[in-house]
């Protein structure tokens, strides 16, 4: 049985939907913290069980009968998140899974200026040390994050952010389809190539695209990291979160998210969605 954690989230749910196109529903199980929110999957015949990375014993039940387990990364950072991932890896092994897959990131590195990338790198080291076959999915930067960054600018006409670098913004739908292919076709051992869209775009490019789509000029204004962080805090964001978001720009300036790769297109058999398409779709909805 293929077990998918976090199946109530955007990526996890999309992966399950793609798996349903490839294998019978009876071969898919989900581990979720709120089973009542996965009732639609249960109606399709997917096995739905309560699973929480903080509850190792309960996770054993959620992973029962697993042949492969897809661990969708925890939203928690630091030691708490790393501990949760260790629990999920250990439980998958205990359940008899022959393979663990993990949603990592193209920028995963212990030296990254963006904290989640350090978190992903630590989890990859745990997978290597686990003794179980694994696939670490080096996902491109989620395009939905860029939508959040540009959202306010579409209303105000000004995109205020620190100096940045190109980012391979990649859609959840493309990554979900590629992940389902990797799971069912047993592709990639270890760390995958970067699973990205075919282009990398900086904030100037995003502002230009948004201007074209909306028909309203959007000005790109560069501010210092410090001023941006102070601005976020003034808007009510906790200091830790403001520091985290500022780290995105520091890492992108270093080129951490700029590399593109044809692996995603090869897995889906088509050109990945361009950011222009993602933004246009978002605005139309």
C-alpha cells in the first residue's frame, strides 16, 4: 500500500488525486491529523487513518501495510520538525515499507540562509542514515509562494522587497503529477534532480508579468533586508517569521533557487506550467 502523509494539504491531496489516476484506490492510504477532512478520499475508496508525527504509536497504525511512504514535510521548523521527520522515517521502517519518499526542496543545504532549506538537508541526512531505500524529491520553489509575494502589489501597484535572484517557480499540480509518477514507476533512488519549471524569474520579471496580465503598472521597489524585515514586523508578523521571509531573498541572491532541470518535464511528458500561467489562473479564480 502507498501511504501519503499530509493528504489534507495542498501538495499531499494533489499527489493522492494523481495516484488515483494510476493505481486502484484500495492501494492508497493517507495519514492525516484530521480524518474528517479527508472524507472525499474515503468515498473514493482510499484508506483514511489518523496519523500525527508527534504520536509514534498512532503513526504505526496509520502506516500499517505500507510498501511505500511519502512523507510530506512538516510545517514545523528547527528541532521539533526534524524530530517529527525522524519519527515518520522510523515508523515507515517499522511498518515494513521498502521505500520512503520525502518532499525536499531544490535549495536544500545545511549552509542556506533560508531556514527551511537547512531543515530539508537535515532530513535528507536522516534518510541516508536510516538504512531504508529512499527518494528525496528536490521540488522546485512553490509558485504559490510567489503569488503571496505579489498579491499585495497587485492591489497597491508597488512590489516592495529586497534585492533578489531568479527562482524556478514551480506549480503544485506539476509536482504532484511528477511525484505520482516517481512513486508508481519506482523512479529515482536517493536524491532526485531538481524538479522545476523550465524558467527562473526574479521579482522584476514577476512584476512585469503581473503588469501585463492585470493591465495595471506594478512598480518594483528594492529595499534593504533590514527595512523589509521591519516592515513585516510593523504589519504584525512575529519577528521570527519576518526573519524567515527575509531569508528567502538572501538565499535567492546567492542563486540557491535559480537552477532549472528537464527532469520534471520528462516525468510528466509535457512542458511544466510557466509562472505566467500560474498567475493568470490565480487571478481568474
